[in-house]
């Protein structure tokens, strides 16, 4: 049987990044892992993932959840380090 850890390992994303996608899209973690893996292989897909994590950060800040916003910011930092193509052209 394939586990969520297997899916995370195959996605080329970290668990915190997948959790951010799941939160943003309101989907289970396993679906978020599949979505993330799919997006990473699409043109501008990494930029879309970055935008989703940024949306999550803004939502956490808007509801006053600074602790969660900080966790999401760290996920964004890891994502940007691992996926430099997430920068929009010209930045």
C-alpha cells in the first residue's frame, strides 16, 4: 500500500508545502501531493504554487494567526530555495 509519506516523497515537495496546498485548495493531503507534483511539471506551475502559499500567508495574517503565517512563510522560503523557477520572470 502506498502511504502519504510515499506520495510526498514522489511529489518533489516538502510536507509543509503540501499542507499549504491542501489548505489553499481545501483538499486532502494526498490530493495536494498529486496536485503539487502535477503543477511542478507545468509551465509556470511553480509560480502558481508560490502564489497559493502566499495567499495562505495573507489569509493567516488576516485572521490574526501569526504563528501559522510564520509556519507558512518558512514553507515558502523552503519552496523558493528548492524551486528557483517559482520566481516570475523579471524578478
